[in-house]
C-alpha cells in the first residue's frame, strides 16, 4: 500500500485527488494537508466525503510528512513546492507537483511568466514533465514529477502527432482554448461568482497566459525547434471541462486517412487518449469525471488548414487524474489503477 | 458472472445502468436493448462509452433475452414491462422494472393515475417494492422487483422514520420536491430544450404527479393507516439531483437529539443513507453521481413543525443505482458492489 | 426631472436601480454612491453601462446628498440606512430604503432576527411598507419607504387575497421558496462561486430566515390576527428569479372559479401582478427582467389544500423595480414610468 | 405608425422581434404569423407576453399581408422568403429577411452551402446586405434587406476596420466563434436538450458552417479581393450571446494606439458598436438583451498577430435588433428607436 500525503488537499484539484485516491486499490491517503482548514474535518470542507473520509485537515509540515509517506502531491499555488523540496526530502519521498514550479526547464522563462523567483532551480534538470503518454519511461524513474497544466495537457496531446511528424507549419499554430470554471480554483473572487460566470463567456489573459511557454517548450521538443504560438483561454459557464480548437497550415496535402493513421500511431494503444471517428468531434461532457482526452480533427481543403479539437476534464486528466497516472508509473503499478472512471453523462 | 440484459438501454436511466454495471465486478451486460437505436453502436448513442462498450443496440425480444441472461432491467415507458412478463419469463429470469408498472399494489390506483390498462395485474401481489433500505429481506427472494421512482425514493426515505415511529401527524405532511432535468428523459420536447429550462424554474403536475400514490402507499404501510398528502414537483436548471423539503406537524414536543436518534436507528447502519450532522442540510451536488441519499432535518419550535430535507441523484439512487442495489440483493452479492461511487464535486 | 441619489449603487440591486432609472423619463441619477469602488468609473464596475453612464462612484455623504437630490435609494446592508436618517434629512429628501431597517414595525422583532441594534426606531411608525399593490395610498405621501424584501414581495402578493378574504386557515400556511443566486449579492464568498452553485440545489436558513417576520407581519395585517408560518428558502442555479410555492388548508370548499374571482378582485386592475389562466403555472423565466409578479393556484380536493405559486424577478419587482414603482407613487408620476420592461425570453 | 407583419413570429428570433417592436414608439405589429401555432394566442406560445400581446397567431399569407402592413419581417427557415417575394409584393411592402436567402450575391454559392435551389435569384442584385454600420446609406433606400447572420455580424464588425485598412494579411484570418444555444432555434431536437447542452461544450460544422461564405463575401468587399478563411462555431451552455476570437498576422508593425485609432475611425460615432478600453475584453453578459456589439483587441508582439474579440447578443444585434435597426433606417426614423435597450446584468 502506497502511503500518500497531499499538500493542498482542499482546493478543487486536491479534492479531486482525494476522490480518485479513495478508490485506488494500492494507495492510501495518510495526510490531508490544508493550511486554510487546519484541524477541520476534511468531510466538513467537502461534504461529498461525509462518511467516506474521517480524517481532519493537517498542517503541511513537509519534513514530518516525508517520514510518513511514500509520495507527496503538492496541489498548491506557484512557488510553494519549489520552496519545500530539497535533497533530503527527495531522498525520502517522491514528489508529484501539480503547480508550475518544475514544468519549465528554463528558470528565466518561469520567472518572466510567473513573476516570482524560483526557490530551487537546481532541481529543474532532474524534474520530469509528467505527460504520461509522451514521457512514460522517464516518469517511471523520476523522484520529482512536474504534473502538466490542464490547458497544456489538452493542447499538447491534440497537436503532438502533427508536430512530431512534421505535418504542420508550427509558425501558423493557433490554440483557442475554452475552460470550465473549476480551473479558476476555489478562491473567493467576485469574477468567479455564479452570477458573473453564468450566462457569460469571455477571453482572458490574451497573449500572456502562463500555460503558453509550457506548451511551446513541450511542442518544441517534439518539433526539434523553437515554437512560438498563440494561446487564448476562455472562461465557459460550466464546472468542468477543457476544449481546445487548434489551427495550423498543413505543410503538404494529406488526406484524412493519412492523418488518422498518424494519430493512431501515437495513441492507438493508449488507454486514456481516444482518437474519435471521422466527423465526430469532442465534447467536454463525454469525458466528464474521467481521465480521457478525446481528440478529433478536420482538414479544410479550402484553406489547407487542419483543425484539431481536444477535450478533457481539467480536474482529472488536466490535474488529479494525470497525477495519479504519474504515481502509478513511478511505483510500477498498472497505469490505469484507480483511473478507470467512466465518464458521467448527462 | 451475472449476465444482464437491459431493455431501454438508451434512455438516461438506461445509460446510467450501463455506466454502473460496466464497473460492476460480478455482472456483465449481454444485451443492450434499444428499439429507437437498433443496430447502431451503443457508443454512438452515448459517446462517453467510446472504447468502453463495443456492443451494438439490439431489439428487445424478451423471449430470446430470457434464455441468455440472468436478470433483465426494464428502463422503459409505463406499460411496457407489464406487457412483457409472464410466468414463463419469470421462471427463467429475474426482472427489475424501473417503470411504475409494478409499484402500486392496487391496480385501480395505477390505472387512474397512469391512465393505461395494466397488462398483467396478476403479478402485482408477487412484485416486491425495491426500496432496499426498507424491503431488504423481501427483495432477496424476489423474482420481480418494482424499482421505486426517483422522487419517491427521496420522499419516502426522508419521512420514513418519522412516520414509522408515529412522530408526525401524517395529515399535515407536505412534500415540496425539486428535480434536475434528466428526470424528464431524453425525448425531444420543446419544454426540455436548454433555452427553456436554463435560467428558469417552475412547478408542474401540481396536485396530480404520478409519484404521489406511490409515496402515499409506501408511507401508509409504515404508518399502518392510509395517508393522503401533497406532493409538488419542480423543475430546476441542473442535470441531476432531487431535493425534497418535507413539512409536518410534530405530534408532541421532541428535541433535535431525540429525532436524530430515531433517524440513526433506521439509517445508522445503512451505507447509502447518510443522516447529516446538526445544521448541515443536504445539497444535491454532494451526492452527484453516487448512490447516497443525504437526509437532514430541523425542528421549528415556532410552528411545532419538523422540516426534513433529502437529496439524491435521480439517475443513481433514484433509478439505476438502486436497481443495481436490488440486483445485488437478489443475487446474494455484497449490496454495495459496483455502487461505491464517490460523489463528484464540483 | 427628479434628481436621484443611490447609496450602494454597485451591489446587484444598486446596479439594477441604475439600469431601470437610466431608462426613466422623469428621473436622473445624480449620485452613484459606492464606498467599495470610490472614484472608479461606474462603467468600470458594471461594464454593461459602458458609454451609457459616464459618472464615477462617489462617497455616500448623506448630508451633501440631501442637498442635491430629491430622493435617495439606499441599497445597503442592514443597519446603514437607519444610522443615516434623521429629521433634517427627511425634511429635505425622500428616502426609499431597500434594506430591512424600516420594514418591521416592532423594533424588538427587528433586533431579534437581524441581531443588530436599530439606530433610529423613532422613524418606524412613520415608515411606510412599500408594497405598492397593497399600500399604494400611504406610499404616495410617505417621506420614508421601506422597500420590501424579494422573497417577501413574492410570498405576500401570492397569499394576500386568500388571507384577506379569510379563505385559508393561516395556521397551516407553509411557504417553500426558491431563489436565483443574485439574491445573495455580489460579495466574494466561496458559497456563491459558480462551481459551488452550478448543478446544485439546497435549502438554507431553515426556520430562521429574516424575511419570515416580515411576511408574518404583513399577512397578519391582512388577516387581522397574528400569523406564524414556515418559510424555507432554497438556492437555485440561476441568476435571477424567485418562485414561491405556498400550501394552506382551505377553510371551506371553494371552486377554482370562486378563488379566481378573489384574485381578480385584488389584482385584476393591477399592471404588475398577472393572475395566470387555469392550469398555467408561473415560471421565473417569463418575468425575467420585468416588474411583473405572476401568480397561479391549484386546489387539491384530495387534501383540501390550495397550492399557490408566485414568480418574480428578485432584482426588479423584488428590489429595484418596486423601489422605482414606489418613487413614481411618491412623486405623483405614472406608476408604470420606467417599468414597462418586457420580460426577456429566452 | 409603421404597420408591421412578422412571418415566423414564434421562433426565438421572431419572439425577440415581438419583444423589441412592442417597445417601439413608431411601429405596431399587425400580424403575428406562425404556421406551427395557428390560431393559438401569441401569449400562450410566449407567456412572457401575457397581458402585453393579445393577438392570436395568424397564417402567413403574404398577399393579404402586403395589403395590410408597411414592412414584413421574415424570420423563417432558409428558402421560404425567396419563395414568397415577387415584384408585386415588393412594390407594396418592404421586406426584411432574417434568413440567408438574400445574403449571398452569388446564387451558386448559396445553393452550394445551403443545398437548396434559390426561388428568386432575380432579386439578389437588388437586395441590400443589412449590416447597418457598413451599408447604412444603401439600406435607407432598400425594398429588400437581407438581415445578416448572428455569427456573421459579430465576425464582420470585429474584423472590418483591420481588413478595410489593409492592416492584416487576410490569408491568415481565423475566426473561432462561440454561441449560446438560442442560436439553434426552438425546434425539438435531442442535441439541444438541457441535459445535452448543460455542462458541455463542443465545436460543430467545422469547416462547413453556412455563415462562412457570408463572412468571406462581405470582408472580401472591404478588402477589395477574395478572402477564404476558417470559421469554427462552438456551442456554449448559455441562452444568449456570441463571442468571436479572431486571429490574423499584422502586415507591418503597429502599436495598440494606432489600431485603436482605426477602430475609432469606423466605430467612434456608432451608437451600437462599443470599442472597449485597452485590456478590457468583451463578455457576452455585458451586452445581453441589448443591440450592442462590444469589440476589443490585443496585439501579440511575440507572434506578430492581432487577436480581436467581439461580443453581441445573437437574438438582438445578431437578429431581431439589427432587423429593427434596418427598419428604422428604411423608414427614415431615428436609427436607435426601440433599441435603447440597456444590457441586463447579471
């Protein structure tokens, strides 16, 4: 039984970790860290867990924690995880960080986009970017995994085969992303009130969303060259779900079937990426509550562009689900353990 | 492995049966019945099941079905199940009917409220009302189970201990119920369009909703006398969830703690009924996707009334989940098998 | 042109006052009071007003204000208006208070339910309860109007004819109310975040909501005797709208037509109360954005109860619209001026 | 008083025409055409109009109609208006067609995208494309106005100044559009049920939405050359509102201020187009219920692209509001009459 500690267990991503790990056969949560709800019963913070979780919220003292658990998930604001890790901690316990602290290899890019000083850049080379379908082998041996962002996971998985195979002109790549509101977290902000979000839609962080360099870096590895692209996030009146619509010029004429083969090559054996059938497009509802990413594409011969669409649940494959998938890999378990969550409809 | 057939597998309740049974260790769906989607792949009707269910929709020929499966769920409009069952069928296969056909013992009440002629009233005496927490022992030996309605389950479970213990004047019992829209089914009706339901709320079927006699009959058994009450359903702009608010005069002065003890007596050992703590009221979101019914109450000393609130997911404990709970009982399985679904939040 | 000042113009009710008064032919807003957004442009707080309102938010100094305007609307938390009014102010300017400060005649009831000390109980006898359809004549001559609560307006108007005519046993009156989320205001609270409210429903303040004594007092005047009743509010995932469902025993047998006549007697000439046709029930969407209250009822012969339903837009007839209706009456204008807002559908 | 007839008055766009025209000082609806609700009271189809509209739905006999009214709005499926107009009709009455029949000058393009034969192509040269801000003068003298599509209005107005001034490389123009569900109409389709749309988002008609050629044609006029672009619509769980996000490469380096001047040149005097301030992006909620289009843009120096965002209410500026704006122009009225609808928030 893997002993698990969660730092930041009362945010939405933390709550989802608890939901998923509670159903995991080989893991047991030992530590429900939450500074904001210290000593309160966890089930008083998330009443769905009444009579399921009996524990109380604990302080997040990482030294103590490292003695008691095998893996720590940090579902905390940017800058916290990097201020906690050190060699001693990493020698005792594996860390899966759901924040952005270890996602970008270049510390100057991190500091420019996040506007904070990185506390432990020495671990950046070691940290493994935890996009399981792409970095599976590296993840297996990692001590420190940087769990990808929600927008990022969806954006990268959708474009990856095209970029890797050199099918598109990466200069023309545009990602228009739409997200449910749980991505904004459980903080009490006027902008996230029901009456402000409901019956409303808007773009935000246009040209400067922090997931941009993460997408650029990872797709850049696939392309073997630097990529600069447009990424525009939008807020949608729904709880869960990310949908990305990606546009790029095709380098040469290809048929639907040829591109489909490319996607199948990369994802045909993947449990958690579903390449949809022709003319079927992803809908966020079809993946809700599950660890799936659904992907589809359309070639527009009029403009010679390919339009790729991807959908996932931002709290599952976009956060907690992928984190557990990483844990499974790191501990040599069946990658699917605890994650065979069937999407809920309606 | 229990072999399962579903007649009406493409309605919302049928879809939820498929979701739940797909995760059930001891059951296997052999027959995805659907007249309206005959021969279409099931995953083309419910795309959440893509790469999970490979089967196609089949015609619902009950004779063939009875040879091939151990249990049939009928998730069909009123009148269908009663037209299918006969002694031969029941000798071969167990039936769990999610329609109202076998819920009311008095055929004249059925025909009055449902305005159709009952096709097989001879099985009414035998049919067991499948409210597991109340009729557990009878269900275990039943061939034919009448799975309760969604409103009904919530209404009865919330009031049952009060009625059974004679704490309230049943003449004063009023049930004000609120339901998400999936209760209205997947039929294409203008009234259920997004734009008609969203940002809207209304009462409907005031004074004549068909779940009324079902609640009255079952609570009447508990009371040992006939009960006539008001039940008013309302449509709420959400997919899932039923919330009932019940009002009744207390027969004598009782404290919160005394009533709490009564509820604990009936539900303290129940897995799927959670009696909440003082001053915590049920919210539909806290039970979403799960088989729980959450119950709480408040005593109003000013009016000497008790206000009881109950919440459940209409597609799970209000339909498919309870149906599987019944199946587990009928086949001697762990009652919880396949149903340890953790509520999803948010 | 009536010069208007609004104290608390940046809450949801304040914003609705601005929307309505901007379209009012005989009134002009001179003062957009808002402490929380001082000196910010009003249209930066409510961007719907961009290029419509050019003014900035001002401090709410009531002495200065009283010199410059003819009427002040206070859309502020409980306790503020009563701390501002005095004889000098009232001699200069009319006040329409959207808070509860002057709604209850008995100061001890106010202090018990609101748990604050009333700062100017000497004005309670003079204050007129601004439910236009019932107190029209008194309002015309008032200096200080207590604008009714949103739940209250809907609850009282729905039951008033029955109570006034002695048709129901007021001891049996139960009000089950459902409200959109704008009633909770624009404060940044976790409970009102999109993800907490969406796909969710709950009761709250069971047995102790502050609108209870207000309803009891006003219906008590109609009945000519004290009334104690149950009022249970519920939160619904929609922005606007209140729906009340009221239950009471009829004192004697009456027909639908007889009761309809009673409703028509009170509301037949009223512009803003629409008594619906038989078997048509109110829906909040049908009154959205308008000053209407829609009312309908059903007699249940099985239980000898009448079920009355009422719907209004909590920000219009339940707050700002009724406040403007009061202003029109107080200044001798056409009661409908600025209020002929056609409900928006969908 | 302008006498108005509406053919197709019971769709959502028809309903919005009724809402707007009911508040119009110089127009009076004489004919509520609706085949599907023939002889039913209009207020029984749209209960928001109870006690506001007393008329019944009438058959849409255009010959009779042409004798009785000054202007006919056709809010009907594609192909109907073109089957009704002829020289005699047009000599008697002005026609504002909300369908696509007269929007595309090239009949072969119409027939290719709409897959129906055009019944009266002879009127295509005469028909004026009713985008008021661009074709104002032509509209004033038109007999037959083709009211633009909802997506189209938003897409064109947002890009127009950039295209007209040659600031962008039109080959790189991509329009990612998001729409509320009322755009799908009031037809009873499973895809538009509450439970299918709520908590869901998807792209549809990727690469082949019918509004594409309309956008291309109109922007082509502005550019003085043929334009082929990508337009991708998405369905969003809200009733009203369209948001477009447009991407294009800038031909040369320009500053925010320079581009702002260009937008102000075209829209600075326009009542119904609001160019927002720097770093403020459009939200559909801020224009809900009004005739405004809100536009904003951001220059991304990293990619040398401009991202333009536009928002409008699809039923108002995207349909009925613009139709009334056209009527005002055609009859020499104040263009704003009946359209000073203040956006409703929340």
